[in-house]
C-alpha cells in the first residue's frame, strides 16, 4: 500500500531534508518516527530536497507499507514521535503509480523578506533580512525578468547535480505588507540555490545597485561569478506541489498567513 503525506516543517534546526549520517535532517526524523510506529525500516520519497535552513508549508512524500490503519492514525501516530518543528498535515492512500517527485507537475516556493534597519529577533530564522530600503516596483519588475523558459546555469550552485539548467517559471508574484515582502515563484522545477541566487539579484535591483538590463546580461553571459552572493535560506518556503487531479490529493493552496487581514 502506498501512502502520500504532506509535511510542514521549520528547517532552521536541521541540516536540510535529505537523510545524512550523524546530523539531524527532516527526512531522518520522519523515518525514525515511522520506525517507532511500525517497528520497520521505511524509506521516504519526497517531491524535492531542501537545504539547511529552508522551510516547508507542504513537502509531499510517499512511502510503502503493508500495515492497514486509518489515515488519521498515521498522522497522529507520526506527529507523536516527531519534534515540534516537523508536523504531518495529512495522509492519504494513493495508487502505486503515484510518485512524490516524478508525478509532480509544478512546484511553488515562497520567499519572505524583511526590509528594515535592524534585524528582527522574532523572525530571525523565519525570513530573509536586508537593512536596505527597497523599491516595490523595482522588485516586481526584476522578479518578472525570470518568467518563462531560461537557462539558469548562472543562478545555480556549483554543486548542483541537475543534468540540464533549463527551467520554466510560470508565475511570479510580489506582495508587500508593512516592511515585509512576499515573493512567489511557480515553476516546473528549480535548481540547487536557484531561488536564493535569484533573490540576491532581485534585491540588488530593488535597492538601486543594479539596473534591470543587468539581469538580461546575466542570462546572456551565464557566468555564476557575476551573480550576487547566494542569499539567506531563512526566508525560503516550499509551499505547494501540483499533481494531476486524478490522484485526488487534498487541496494544495498553502500560503504564509502574514498577509491575511
């Protein structure tokens, strides 16, 4: 039996998603919880891997078991064995052809940025921060430069293992609330550090240190050394994964609630 589940977590205390020896990871914690409730070693497959310090409103996973239990028992049982910064939101039986990674049609990331002279203690590991004053219209215009199909080679990590740097960004949004900016990016997939490198570039434009045409030049020259230093992971959230409706998964419309009035 294959079960899909949604995982919400704050990544600040973990060394990323992927299980590693001798360090705490989100995958490692969930697999330990699975062992505690089944007394079996069960491997998780996730929609994507997140870096240390990156969060998720909904990471989608699947795992295979031969134990029949109500879905609410899986949710409550796993949460009882998980640290407070990791929670299972829902679980659902899916068909054997569902794959958390390969069945995904698109992925949505949100980036929360705080712009004010002094960093926030309350939001220290939950958002990115800059002391520069930012122009909303410039931030929006810079963000929209990334729309469409591009070669993102200049915007990925040197450690990125993806075979192709070609990615398509379908949707870009920027919202402002007091000193916070919320960026939303929806695409067919993202490269290692791609969004954080995009954010570093967008912020440069937003504070007036780089003109919009420079982004076109970065795409043209494909030189990672010309792109600003990778921005903080603290504001990055894996928000939603889109799947075909035939899988009948619970609604995936997760958003940071800071902008709700």
